[in-house]
């Protein structure tokens, strides 16, 4: 298997999970505490069982979010770019990539063009630089991609992905290095074979 580059966590996912996890865990602990209080005071069994069940579910979801917080990332390979989320792993061939441009997230998604909850997510990230990877075509239908990816991966309906990582310059350099290595490998192989063919045969 070809060796891939560094893993770059997707900031949009880590930011959303970091926002939700404490609230979900706190709610779960509070519900379990209330269930224990009802149990200790002799309330009907179904009352504290319902609270305990909902509280346990919240704790489970909170722990699951904490475990998958690093499950969303991009990684460059010699032949393709991997875009991974907890529910999708997509390999994007470099043949599909036209170019990569940069823009701040706030420029790509102005407050008046997104919903209120999206604007709340974007606001603390608005000044961060995102990489917009323009494609010849999506590797699968855009409607299917939107089932698994945040709306903040798409600035419009054209084929592209908006990628937000902490170290965008390093990621961009690594991506271009992998892409250029792939395009140069075929001609190099051809030159090598032509040189070998000129060697005298025994």
C-alpha cells in the first residue's frame, strides 16, 4: 500500500464536536443524577428508569463523539486525496482535481447566505484560510455527498470541496507535491525504459 502523507483533522468537524460533546455529557450526568434522586426518594420505578435510560443514552452519545473527534481528516496519497469523516471515506483521484484556491471561510460563507446555526459555527472560524479544491466532476453524486458531509464543504453547486485545516499551507504544499509526483512518474518511467533498451544485450 502506498504511503500517505500527514493526517490533517477537518476543523469544521472538530469544532462542532468540541461544542456539542460537553453539553451532551453534562445533560447525561444531570439526568442520571435526577434519576438517582427519584430512586432514593421512592418514586415509581418507571419515572427514574426513563430518566436513567435517557441519561445513559446521552452519556453514550457524548463518549462516541469524543472518540470520533479525530475521525474526520484529509490525507494526501501518491495517487489520490483521501477525505474521511466518521461515516464516509472518499478517495479523490488527482485526475479529477483542476486546481486549488484559497479564501477565508467568512468570505466563502457570508452570514447572510447561510442559516443561523451555520453562521454560529462559522463565526469563530471566519478568519481561517480554507482550501477550495475545484474538480472536473464529483466522485459520486452531490446529493449523496451532502448526506455525509457538512454543508460547509460546498460553497455552491459546482464540483468542489471546501477544506479547512489548521495548517493549510503545509497541507497545500503536501498536496501539490503528491500531485506533481504523480504527473511526473509516467514520463520518467518511459525515459528509463528507453535507456535500458539501448544497453547492449549479452
